[in-house]
C-alpha cells in the first residue's frame, strides 16, 4: 500500500472514530454543526478516494464541490464555537446576540478576504482563483480562532479540556499546516516535492483527527462560570448592540411614517 493510500485510509478510520465518540459523549447536543461537519468530512473523504481510484476524470469537479461545501460548513462551525463559548451566560443574553456573533465572524472573514491571496496562483482560471481564495480565507480564520481561544482562554473561562478549545485546536493545526504548504507550493518546480507536501497536509489532517479521538475519549470538564467583570462586559456589549438595533428600527419606522404622510 502506498503512503497516499495509507494516509487516506487512516483519515477515514480516525474520522469514523471521532464521529463514534461525538455520539457516545453526546457532543452532538452542544455542537451539532461540528458533528455534521465531521460526518460530511467522512463521506467526502471516502467518496474522493473512490472517485480518484475509479473515476479519475471526475475528480476535479468533485474536489471543487467538496471545497465549497466544506468552507460553508467550517464557517458554520466557527460561528457555533463562538456562540458555545458564551454558554454560561446565554440565559442573560438577548436573543439577537447569536446574530451579532455570526455577523462578527463573517466580518472578520470579509476583512481577511483581500489578503488571502497566494502569490503565483494568478495563472489559475477565475473560478479556481475564487475558490482558492475562499479556502485560504477559511484557513486563516480557523488559525485566528485557535489563537484567540488560547490567548483569551482565561477571560473566556475555557481550557484544554473544554470542547470548544479542543475543536479549535484541531482545526487550527490542520489549517496552519495547509497555509504553510500553500505558500511553499509557489516556490516549487518539481512534481515530486509538490506531491510530498500534499502528503504533509493529509498527515496533519490525520493528526488533528487522532487528537480529537484522544480529546473526545475523555470526559469534558465542567464548564467554569465567567468572572463578574467578564459578565458585566459581555452584558454591556449585548445591551449596547440591542440599543443600536432598536434605535435603527425606530429610525426606519419614523422615516417610513414620514414618507406615508408626504
């Protein structure tokens, strides 16, 4: 069995083990989108292996489709992780706070988009260039989430035994390796080195899966409450956002009434 096939096989086995542990540990209750992402990842990996082996002419189309769906799911998972961090304080937050969290994640992604360009890929067709930029944007976003969770762990009351940080670590590690390999690809001229670097990416994916297997095999630690200072800060932010939304709604309603009077 070649190294490529071995890595592919290991990724499928590890992914299946992750899904089994997600169900066993009931993680699907708190992180349903992440469970959907893992299930999709298992199906797409197994499907890509079968297509590459038996229908190589269709592999490019399948890869493009998989890239779009995968990026959309990862965006959803990051929003879910950000929202899950506020679990201890959810009952005190307004209903629109989830929309604000989602908007913040999308805004960060939009800010990354202009810089998610890999030199040397300008020769690609427009649709490929667009998809590669989307993939790099999502990868950078995952790395930033990991760094933010680690750096603000004390403020967010999360540690290495919390599912949010465990998920962010696996995503961040794989994305960091993928970004490094993408940059190295622009300086390579030989196909052999290019293929070896792709094996590094798959190996990092397998490592992330086995890290999740190790993490989810253990019971999650009881979630700590936010400090009073952090609670006051989050409630103040939520209140300010709610006041802004109400003010905008009232302003729009007033303009609408004025237009009707005229």
